[in-house]
């Protein structure tokens, strides 16, 4: 046990945890990192100028376990906090953990083993999404699947297996050392993942539930703010990027763009939220892409149903939100 409590000069994994007013769940998150079966890591917990007891919780962990350290920064949001962690990380591999989530005990070990066997540069694991931790729901060892960049992006953009989260992913240091999250936006994971993955020629998906993503009512996606509209810019930018650099992924990017615009439109209608400019913007994109959605065999049934429903107009879509 004593050996696991020492941070080596070059730890195997650098774990970056951005934390802002995260006191409610942070100790549980950090304990799940401390309990990893692969103990050669450093945990850089970035306090984004919290006003609660977040920094004190981090200091207590760091006092008892040298693998944890507090990095205090001025308040700048989750992107800048993660970027600050990347700047000081020393590990051979880098991963991100959100302060209200948890790692299952074998997460680092299983993902590192999978990277070694597959000779890949990035490993993506499956996750549990719930309001409470249930380690019994973790998967048994499963067969991994290796993709090249195009294959991984198609799986991600069509929202099959690989998702666009920063968490639940283990990167070799080289793939992220020159990459950064865009500051000042939400949906920064979706904005970043296709650029981060671009540094890898082999990406492995491990279908084991090794990460716990906590659902709670105060989270960003469970309430309306103007920042939710950021996803429209993010997916517009994604589509432009693929058109200029990866033409084979244009249709997949269009599907992800359609999905974001349709979801925001339904969110506005369901909440009776008055935002005429965003509503018009969504409708224009939906109309421009819906035929492609219906004819693309890779598009999920959910998106095809949305594309078909859009032909019946706004009153029908509002009715659907009530039924849902």
C-alpha cells in the first residue's frame, strides 16, 4: 500500500479533475481515484476559484496521499481548468474526470491493458449513467474494438458506441500535448473531441462500464440557460471542419449537426421558451438536412423519426413534446 501512495517522477497516468463549487461529490470522486487498482498516477485537481469547501477537500486528500495535488486558478470555466491541468501534467497518459463523477476501481488498469494489447493511442470505455453509484452494474471483461480515425468519428458522430465526452477516455500524452479545450463555451467536449482524436491512428473502444456519470437535477443539461445554444455553434463549426479536412466524414458531421439543432428546437418548444432567433436557426438547418437524414442508412432511427416529423410542422412538433 505504501508504494501506491508515492507519486513517481513520471507517473503512468495524469488524472485531471476540474472542480468548481464541487464539495457535495468531490470527496467521493477523489476516493474513487485513490482506490484504483493501478496506483501509478498523479491526480491534478484544478480548483476553479470555488467559493465553497472544494479547496479544503483537495488539501485534505493531498496531505494524506502525495499522488493528489491542488492546482488553484482564477475562475475561467471548465475548459480553462482542464487546459491548466494539461499544462502541468507529467504522465505518459492523460485522462479527465468530472468532479461529480466516479471511476470504477479497475478503470485505469483495464484501459491501460487495452491500449497496450491494441497498440492504440486512445482508449474509450463505456459508462454507467444514473443518480447513484452501483458498482455491481460494472461490466465484466469484454472484447475491445479498434478503429482508425474515420471509423471512430463515424461511430461518434452517428452517436453509436463512442461518444464525445472528455471523461471516460485515456489518451497517450502525445495525442493531447498540443491540444486545448476552447475557452468560454459550453459543450466544450463536443467541440474538442474530434480535434483530440485526430492525433491518433488507432482508437480502441472498450465496452466495459468503468466510469460512473452522475445524473442530478442541478447539472447543466437539466436546466435551461442561454449557454445551451452554444451547441448550435459547436456543431456548425464541426461540420465546417470536416468539410475542409475530412470529406469522408461530411455526412456523419451533418447528422450530428441535425441532431443538435433538432434537440434544441424540441427543448425550446417543450419549455415554451421564447427565443425566435434560435428557433428560426434550428428550423433552417433541420429543413436543409432532413432529406439527407432520411436517405443516410447510418442515421439512427431516432433522428430519422425527427426528420420525418419535421415535415409536419411546428404544431406537430409541439404536440410531440407534450406526448413525450
